[in-house]
């Protein structure tokens, strides 16, 4: 059983147990354009909610990816280092960025659900 | 993540400064919207930064086939008078008097200290007394005021704000344009002439800003949409936005004014000494000649160079450049990812002792030293159709 939440910084978080998988939304990937480089956090690194965790660069721009929830990084999607275009092809699936062990479930609960996020994007 | 419109990109950052003003539109505005262009403010105009194909595909398509760019925001003007070429030489070190009939030439507009106010193109159309000028969009009002004031007793500058400018670039550009302007492919690189394009009167030059073969087509604004639609209907042609225009010119090693040069640097520092006329260097009769000639003789303290970062991380504008001991020796002025190079690339200014090709340096990207090497430009070989000697 997994649940997906979204941030106003256009990240998604999928929670399974206490493991959170994080990536950027389809809207964000479309806005960024063709992704050419991704810098990912090392396993073991501790990040706070809202802290800089990764970097995504498109042909056009560089952009930080913030950790929507705090915790300890358990894995990163090293496939993106050789195939950054996966972020555009499947941003909310194979284009995930990193996983972390969530330290506070309340942080997750505060984020937008899918309907609220879609509504938020419509208003931009 | 940081939304796209708040990222560190150089073009986009410029754009943000403009968002409160009322944006001007080129004659192709409705067509850009119809084509799905993502419109952004640039130099006071609403311009398409990309179309649905995206920057990467637009870039590669231009290098493989042909791309159509709307550059109608650029400043076009005619300079007339008893001897407009001689008059224009009072603000540029280019050999304007030496431009042959039917030729175009690149030049730098200088202030009295030899600082670069802009770069521009001058064309001498066969049989015409007036010179045809094209300057950068963001600088056109300032340039026209400066040229007008400095030349006021010798020449008259008439801006042509109702003209549109299209660029058709890429290896198949000549095949395509030939269908609408028979004989046009006989022009060589840097040649220009008045011609009919789809029956409309045009000034066509074999130039561009991509490193590819191609043309710039100046037409009346009222003809622009019809001609653009005709060219876009050709199977080889895609519309190309400002995003790919920037990555194409960077791979070609070409400067973007306000980034790779401005009034704080002179032509020697900007590594554009090739644009100084031989006769002009001997006569030393241009603004800032004392400083520039001293730099020509002894070298300048810093120089614009090309850089190839190791790995795949782009180093963007503003990135500090250090020597291998960590001392800052310069800054990146344009940087990004080159789709044709399939690698990051940058240009920037470094202190003279670090400017030689092959010099190993570091780029400070997000606090980490990233190895880089000084390399010759262009990064991607240009493919101009030069006249056979």
C-alpha cells in the first residue's frame, strides 16, 4: 500500500512503510525541458525537510531539488547519471531521484494530495 | 524544486527583469502562439523560447536539416549621408570603408575607453549609397541613440522598426530557400543582396548565429507571416526558439552581448581582434585606440576562452574559474550543455597566464571543484559556405 503526495516546489513523494521515494512531477519535467544532468545524494546522507538534496539540469536551466520530507537517504537512482532523459520520459516512475527513510510521518501528511496538486498547477 | 521561472539560466534571468513592462510583439506573434511556442519576455519582446519539440530536438534539427528563427526583435536601420562608411568608422574599429559591394561584415561598437557597447553587422548592398545595419535587440535603442548622436553631422541613421527578420539556418537551408528565391544559393558566406523571396522584396544575407550554413532574410513586417508559413510548410523546416538559438551559438563559439562581452571589456580581452580592420589598427583612428593598441602589442590582462568541463555537469554563467591551487582566475560568462557536443561547454574570461589551449583549470560548481580544460573555439566545427578562392 503506497500513497503519493506533492509539494508546491513540484516534487512528488511516494511513501511505502517508512520509505519515501522522491522525484519531480510531470509538470516540472515539462517546464524544465530536456534534462541533461542529474546530481543525486549519497546513501547515508541526512537531509531535513526543505533542504537541498539533488540538482537537475536541462539544456535551458539548472534547478535544485529539495527534500519534501526529512530523513536519511537510502538509495539514489544511478540510472539517471547515464540516462538523464528518463526524467522527461517517465518523471513519476522510472525517473525517480532518491529514496529516504522518513523521520517524521507528520511531514508527509502535511503535503498536498494529487487532487490538490493538480488544482495548484492549474492556478499557476 | 525551484520552478523553471526562478532558475539560474542566463536567458531566463534577463527575462525576469522585464516582466512588469508591456511586451512588444513581432509580426509573427500570432504564428508563434499557433505553433505552441512557449512565450517569454526577452529584450522587451514576447519571444518563443521553445516550441513543443523542445530545445534539444530543435537544436539537433537545425544542425541536421533546417530551422526557422524569428529574430524580428533585432534592430535594423539604414545609415545614409555623403560617406556613411567613413562616418561609421568613428564608432567602430572594423574596416567599414573596405566592405565590397554585396558584402556584409561583423563589427564592434565601442565607447571612448574601447569598451564594447554592442556587436553589429554592416551590409553594403550593390549600387546603394546607404549602409544596412543590424544590431542586438536589447541594445538597439541605446545603439541607435549613440550612433545617431556621434555621427549627426556626417550621416543620418534611419531605424526600420516595421521590418521583420527571419533566419533560416542549417545544411538544407539553401535547398529550401532556393525554392522561394531562385538563384539565392549562389550567395557565399557573408554575401548579401536584395532579392525576391516568395515574391516579396527582401534583403538576404548568407549569415547567421548558429555556425551552420544559412540565411538571414529581412522583409517588410506585413510579408513576414506569409513567408514564415511558406518556409515552415517545407518538410525540412522546424520553428526554432531562443533556447536552441543560445545553445547553437555557444557551440559555435559566438558571443552573446551582455554576457560574453560588455562595456567592461575591449576587443582584445574579448578575443575578437579579428574584427579589427588592418588599416584601422595602423591608423589607430577609433574610440579607445590607445588602450586597444597597447593590448594588441602587449596582450591584455585577461582573455575570453573556451572551456570543456569534465563529466556531464554544466557550469553556468557566473561560475568561478580557479587554477589547480584553488585561486580564482576568472568567471564563466556563458555555459550550458551542448546537444551536438553531447557534453557541457562554457566560455569565460581568465587571467592571461591561464588562457593557453590545454591549460587545466577547475570550475566551482555548487561548491565543488570540477576539472576543465581551455579549448579552442568553435566547439562544433562551423559549416559556412565560403566563396571558393
